[in-house]
């Protein structure tokens, strides 16, 4: 049996790997992943410029606004981008307001502010551009203008220098938690989970769907071509079932390792180009938060979070493959299997979105219970563990439940598989399935 199982597993795995589409798909994946990681360098190579400085001309008819506005634009730009210098060059222009268009005609990418005094609103501001500007740019510049107006209004209130310093002084918000286990770093993790983590768990989600589709298509292909009869006449349904499950899981593990390698290659290329690490890709506030979090004891947590998460993912891959094989055995063609696999896709999708929104359910019993549910626990449990909403014991419970689920799928699923594998009729499908379970 072992020899036949090994032969069938190897043959099934070779059918998946030694194909042109597998080679082409992985070459494309490698290029796409490395390209996404180095997207800024690619855009720069084709004429884009992430470091391009946008000129902002200021025609100041108030004779007191330019210095304040320049400072506000620079501060807002640095705070938003996370860079050391502003992405704007703010210069004072002696050009008359009616000739402002000439400045934009000379430099299509430039912005021109025309600032006039206004007794009711302090300032009257007009922004001249060649065309539409980016929404983020507009919000940043708008915030700078409003801050400038506020500062001018305060200065005109005849306040003393001491009072002005108090108004301008920034307030440092100190955090105090009644729960001693809570930390600022953990609080910052919510931002990471809602921005970065969905990208990390996406490969697992996609590989799960691919695994289900692949096993179903392979079993149905053998049934459609009547090759199943020849195979089952030489090996037992049990051997055939396990060969499909093992080869399918080996394939997604190999594919997952390749995805990690492609990501590592992309980061290596980024380092060689001198563009910094992953936090530089994110930029701005998210990049800062991620750098701070990674510099804390969170890294030590990964030493036990990653192994636990991998074990749970492997067990979940096994469960999905068992379920896909069982359902595929009861169908007669790919179309029927597509209908049966819809609930599996929905379950996976629910788990993915719950993991993305995990921070919203902080402390809720609802999300804690769902972390134990088989098939979605592989995505949800590690997420909640990182956020500190559940402990290691909870994840271990999820693992035990997953092991039990796999045991039941093997024990009862094999009975269904033995009946369904040579079934070529869709009539009374569910009756046959329940009858097989009773036998």
C-alpha cells in the first residue's frame, strides 16, 4: 500500500508541477511580487519621481503670511510622508496676482497661492494650478492654509509672547492604562493589522481556494475520462484518497515556500537599490508605527506566534483538502463540484474579513468563540493572538479542535469517498452520502 500511495502521490504532484503553466505562473508571480515591493523604483525608472519637489509660489498681498504658510506646508509634508525633508519648495513671488497664470504656464506642475487680506475671515486664498491636483495634496495644503489663518488670527489678538508660546506649544499625550497588560505598542498593532496584515494573510486565503479547486478538478477529470475505474481496480479508494490529499498539500506548501522566496528576492533587490526596508514602502504614519512596533518585544512574540500559526495553517490545509476530496467524489463533473464548493469559498471569505476587522471586536466573546471554529481559525486565531485578544491557550484549543475535525473527516469522509468515487449519477446524491455514513 505504501508503495502504491507513494507512486500515486508522486504522479499527482508531477502532473501539477511539471507543466508549462506552473512554470509560467511562477515566473509571473516572481516578477509581480518583486515588482510590487520595488514599485517606487519601477515608477522612477519609467519617468516617475517619488522624490520630486513640487514648487509652490506664494503671492502674498498681506505681507505677513508667507513665512507662516511655508512653515506649515513643510511641517505637514514631513509629518505625512515620514521623510526628513518637505516634498514642496515654497517660494515667495513678486509676480502680481493678475499674472499668476504665467507662473503655472512656465512650470505645469507648480502651484500658485494668491493670498489677500480679509476682514471677516482673516485671509482670502486662491490656488492656481494647471489642472486637477491630488486629493492628498489638496488636503495637506488646505490644512496648512487653515493653520496659517488661525495663527495670524491669534497674533492679531494682542496676546503676550508668553501666551502665544502656550498656544503654539504642542501637547504630548501620555497613555495610562488601568490594565497593566496593555501597552502602547499593542495599541499600535491595530493600525498594522488593518493595513499590512490583510496583504500577509492573502496568500494563505488564495492557496486555500486553489487547493480546493485543484483537488476537485483532478478527481472530476479522472471520473470524466473513466480513468478512475482503471485506478481503483489497482489501488484501494483509501490509497487513492490519501494520494490526492497528500499531493495537494505538498503542492500548496511548495507554492507557499516559493511565494516567500519571491518576497525575499524582492526585499533583497530593494536593499541593493538602497531603498530601505518594508517600512519605507508604506511611508508616512503607518511606516513609523510599523518601525516602532518591530523594534519592541513584538519580535520576541513572533518566535512562538509563527510556529503556532504555521501548524494551524497546515492542519487547515489538510481539512480543506479532505473536504474537497470528499465532495468531489460525490459529483460527476466539474460544474457540480463548483456548486458544492461554494460554501467552502464563503467560509474562507468570512474568515478573511473577520481577520481584517478583528480590532473592531476587541474583548467580544463573539470573536473569541469564532477563533475556535475549524477552517477559519487558521486566519482568525493568529490575528487575535497578535492583537492580544486571545492567549496561546486559546490557539492551542483551536489546534486541538482542528486535529479532531481532520480525524472525523478521515473517519467518515473515507466512507463517503469509497461510495462516491465510482458513482456516475447525480440522482439521490445526498441519500447515498448519508447511507455511506451509516454503513
